[in-house]
């Protein structure tokens, strides 16, 4: 009875564990897993803070400044990496460089990708993502407290708390999702339709092409306006100032590239009073940053609308890639899914590339216009290209089918019956030496000559044997046709008969 009760209790525990998905050993991570989660949570943040501390201390020492506000500067830099606007002495700096943010995203994504594998459970994945988000949020809370304390000593104002936590959550959640998706992608993609799986790679190529086009435009503009860029660099007043302007230009280069890409797609990039578009520019004053020398200072020329060939070609490339991967209606779904994904990515890039710029106004890339135009260009042109490719593929398949049909036998007429050929009977015969064709069949009976003694041997033995009487009858072979073959057979038969006189037998 006791054993029965224990078995029932054990079965009840197993049932509850199966229903809730929690086993007795799955509630608390083991020590190795706990250390791995701690590394995911705090390793990128720790490395970032160490690098920021070294950079800020070196900068303050090089500028012959005291180290009073070192901790406040480190905390503000941590927030700036996550695109949190920083307020210094009443001036809001919301346009922040994207390279440090991209580096943080890469580090977090790499850590999350290494913490899971294709066999990881959903609970394991959620723990990794939670650790990647919670650790930076703790550092953000500490940074806000440090900034609030340092604001009494230096001209650093505390940022909006909700905005700070929101931006940190967004950056690290995005990075953790990317890292987990890289590792778990093969497992998750098995449940997706084929057109969704095939949209990933063409979409990545299209997004890379858009950013590459923006980088190419900025490079060409910098080369054309190199004299202006050199004049801005000379304002550095020394090696330290020149190095500082160069570093700032490199850090803000991705922001300028995204603005150029937005203009190439048909959108508008605003820097204070300055507006850049393929349909017209508006001039004004710019910050003395060398990389901004690439911004055109005059009205757009008549050839500027030709830049719209860039999104047109990228749309053709997207449609071609999608049409080669899938066929039929799925190709259209693939193009639209890829275009939508690229549109979301470009909208996010346009959002993070802008912000407040103090006395110069606002750097603004209308992110929803940027994303919408990207989706429209890639979707419309890509669908047309995919349809054309599908038509050519179908035409090629029809041509192949026609060629294959010509190789087949011609169909029989209605009512016509096939009559099988009747093979002539082949008589059994002994093997015939090569080169000799049978002509006539000879039936013969050999009779000994009684006048010839049995043991006599003479030189004329061969001739005597040749004069043996042969009773022969020649018959025509029915299998032999043709006069030439008959002549050859007669000649061969007569050669076997004796040359001299022969005595007929009884």
C-alpha cells in the first residue's frame, strides 16, 4: 500500500513537471551555467568601462585638466555609447557616433552566440537573453547615480531616466537577439516557410548595397571637397587638436554615410539649416567637423536625380537574387519580405543617426520616409524583376520540353495497327569458318576400289585416292540467295570431286 502511494506521488510529480516544463534540476542553473550567464551579463560592460576609463584619463591628462569629474565622464560615456542624449552645461548632444554602438552590439551578440548551441532549450535561450539585458541595465542604474552625484561638481546634467533605460534595453535586446539567431537560426528556420528563409540572404545583400552606395557617395564628395576638409583640419592647432578632429570625423563617418544613403533613396538629410536631397539642397552653417566637408554647399545640379539609379539597380539585384532562389508566387513573397526587412533596418539606422546638436539645431533623417522609400523601391522594382526572371525561366523550360518532344517517336494514326515483323527461321548449322559462305550441301558416300591392294603404297597414292568413286548428290541450300553466292558454292563443290574418270558404283 505504501509503495502504491509513493508511485502515485512520483507520477504526479512527473506529470506536474511535464506540464510546467520545470524539472527538479532545471529550476536552478548549475555552477558552469551560472558563470556563463554572468559572463554574458557583465563581460562586455566591464571591457567597455575599462576602455572608457583609460581613454578619458589620457584625454584629461593630455589637456592638462584635473581628474575631478572622471567618474561622471565615464558614466556619461557609457550612456552615450547606447545613444542616450547627454546634456553638458545646458547643451544637449543627441547626435552620437555609431561606431561605439556597433562595437557594443557586436560584443554582446558574440557573447550570446557562444553561450547557446543548436541543441539549447528555450529556457536556456531565455536565460541568456535575460542575462545580456539585465547586466547592462544594472550598469545603467549605477551610471545614473554617478552622474547625479557628479552634477554637483561638474556641468553635467542627469539625462532622462526612462530614455536611458529604454535605449540600453533596446540596444542589448537587439544584440542578444542577433547573437542567438545566428546560432539557433538553422533550428528556427525549419519551421518557417521557404519564401521567408530565402528572403534573408537577398535582404542582407540589398542592405549592404544601400550602405555601400552611401559610403561611395561620401568618399567621392570628400575627394572633391578635399580643400575644404584640409582647411577644417588645420583648425586643430597642433598635433593633439588634429588628432582629436580626425578621431571625431572617423567616429561620425557612419552617421554621414547613412545620411548620404537616405538622400540617394530619395529622402532628405537635415543638419541644422542645411538640407540635402537629390531634388534640391539648402545651404547654411555647419559644425567645423572635417567629415562634414563632404556635405555639398550649393544647390543640387541637374544630374543629381540620376542618383535614383542606385535604388533602381539595388531593386533589380534583389529581384534577381530572389527569382533565382525560388520560383512562381513564392518569389514575389520573398521579394516583399526582403524589402520589408531592409526597410525596417534602414528606418532604425535613420533614427539612431540623428538627434540634437546644440546650437546648430537638429540633425534629422526622416526615418519613416527613409524606410518607406526603401521598401517601395526594392518591393516595386524587385517584384517586376522577379516576374521577368520567372517568365524567362518558364520560357526556357518550355523550349527544353519542345526539344525533348521532338526526340520522341511520332504518334500512330488513329485506326492503324502495328504488325510485328516475322523473323525468318534460321536452321541450325555447324560453325562456318570465317571467310567461307556455304553455297550447296553435298551428300556423299565413300566406296573403296577393290582393285587397289590394301597395303600397297606408291607415289601415286594421292592420285589413286582422288580416283575413288563417290556417289554424290548436290542439293541447293534454301538459305542461300543471290547468283554470286551460288557461283562461289558450285566452284567449291566441284573442287571436291575427282578429276579423272570414275567408275560408278552399283
